[in-house]
């Protein structure tokens, strides 16, 4: 009955997650509150890892795209489950390092990694840097030279595939800030250039065709296009590319209308495509990398808010205001993303009205959901937004000087804080009043 199997209704008619009653969680930790179901995160990690073992003989690695939710505890869980990690900044890399994730399981992405970030990553012997552009390639070669190292690199490539998703999260086409294109020869040239450099070694190619994708076809097509490119590079410039990274982007169920494909089915289908094309082209089977982010953590998370006011504007709209908003979840403001909500203290109440859930920020666009079917709602009710485990905490801000909510990990009826609630001193921590002011 809910979008995520982490959720159920208990005997008190309260929403429950990880064996914890949401009303009690709110009594203990306050609102707003991010809650994550540890078992479901682990289960999702295993689903991908087992599929890689089963359908591709384990000749690959599943990386958790940590930009979806990067905290030390999450990095540790993912590492314990045998996944590697993908990071897109020095901050995410630092988080992973501090959590004890081995550097030989970390891939570094991003379209404009800074010199300092590259120095840091190379000094720690990161497993792979996914090179985005020619300037960056030059910088990596230079830094590696200074440190007396040879860095294993792969290349972010735009395979030119339209994955039929929201424009803002579509990154496979030529008009994208990420990577080098196939169709105009950029990808070919950069690899040829790298092969002449002494402090980098070309190991792989990478593509990421978008996010929240429900179709199998774009993934299969991307694998095919990339393998054809690998064959071209081998035949024409005699460079053997060993690693094929197919990125992430697997869709999840945000609302009951969403119908994602089983994640192991993606890996099965893509593995079959890779095997058959390699056979046809006489290529060695590449080491496969997959990078799910959202699909590992999103379904495991909810956000709990307290309703502060219900404003019924006759014949216009009913606004339900909660004590969080775009500061803890900017996804509606950014993408008009859809979510489902539940009144956690009356979880099975019938949905009798259409309301808009608004945040508390001074922005008209600060909404969490527009025109959704909800039960009767009063001030004091606890509202749960579902499937908020990805791109919520990681995208949060202190706009309006609102402290960030804590993140609580639940499992078998126990709740532990993995990120503390910010307070007002955190808000002013970096403020300075100059002495001569
Ligand atoms: C964002 C991103 C991912 C993860 O995407 P999801 O939609 O969260 O699965 C993986 N790889 C790269 C390079 C990304 O930019």
C-alpha cells in the first residue's frame, strides 16, 4: 500500500519504519527528521552485488553514487556490503576516507575537479579518476608526474542517448556539461592524446545517461554504443579498454504510478548485451562498473514533519504548512518532483481532499508536493514524506538560516543518530564580525 516496502502500519494506526513507530521517533528526536531503514539500504546493495555476481560472474563492481546521500555511516554500510563508492568532490572523498572506505574502491567523477581535489585524490592513490575534459587530463598528468605516479583513468563519454527523463537530469546528449562526445570525435581524440602521456594509464570509458530512468532500452543501447567505441579504439589506435562503466540512473517508485524495473533485471539484460556484442566483435569481456545512487537509498528514507497550519482558500487551494521545506528537500523546487505523503499518526485515514504541502521558507516556490490526495489534516499532525532517502539531506541548505534536521538510522525497532541536528550555533559558526567593524 506504500511506495516503499520499508513502511507499514502498526496496531496504533501509526506509520512504522524499521520496527520504529514514527510518532515515537518524533517524540524522541523532534521534527523535521530524516529517517532511514538500514535493512532496506543493505538489501538494495546486495541486490545489485548479487546480480553482478550471478549474471556477469562477478567480473565487475557496483559503486554506490554517494552524491545521493553522503554521510560517514552510509559510506561504512555500503563498504560493509561489498560495494565501491563513487564521489564527485573532495568533500565526498573526505567523507568516504574518514569512514574507512579503502581508496582502491573509490572512483572520482565530476566535470570540473579542482587542482586541489585532484592532488588530494592522487596523493591517496584513488582507484580511478573519471576524466571529463582535456584540461583536466593535462592537470592529472602533471600532478601525477610531480608525485611520481601513474594514475589509472577512464573517460566520461556522452554516448548521445536520450533517456526520456526530465531535461534537468538528462546528461547523455551532446548538449551537456559532462564529458566528451562520441559523435564529433572528441572522445576518440582525448583517448589518443592520453595514450601518449607518461603519468596516466587509460583503463576505461564511462557513460551516465540520466536519472530516474524506467526503460531498459537506453541502458542496452548505451552499452552497445560504448562497446562499438571500444572496438574502434582497439582497431584504430590499438588501445585495449578494459573497463566499461555504465553509470547509474535506475528509477525508483516515488508514487504509486511509478513502475520501476527490478534492478537485477537491468544487470541481467545489460550483461547479456555486453556478452553478445563482445562475442560478435571479438572483444575481451570488459570489467563492468555500475553506479546506482538513488535506487539504493531513496526508498529507504522518509522525512517526518509537524503540520503547523492548514490554510483553506475557498475555491482555490488548501495549503498545509510543515516545519521544513526546500531547505531539507529542494527537489520539488528544482524539478517539480512528485512525492507521496502519509499522516503518520493516522496512517490508514481515507484520502478525502486535495492539498498542497508547503514548506516554511520565504519563497512561494517552497512546496513539497502540489495537489495531492490526503486525509483530513490538522495542526499538530505528523506528516511523512515518502522515498526521501536520496538527494534530500545531500541537497539540503541553511536557506533562511534554518538548521538542518538530523538523520536517524532505524533497524529492528532501534533508532540511532547518524547525523546530528544542527543548532543556531552551527548556523553562525563561520560568521565573523571583523574587529574594526
Ligand atoms: C548521479 C550519478 C550517478 C547516480 O545516479 P542515480 O540516478 O542516483 O542512480 C551515477 N554516476 C554518475 C556519474 C552520476 O553523475
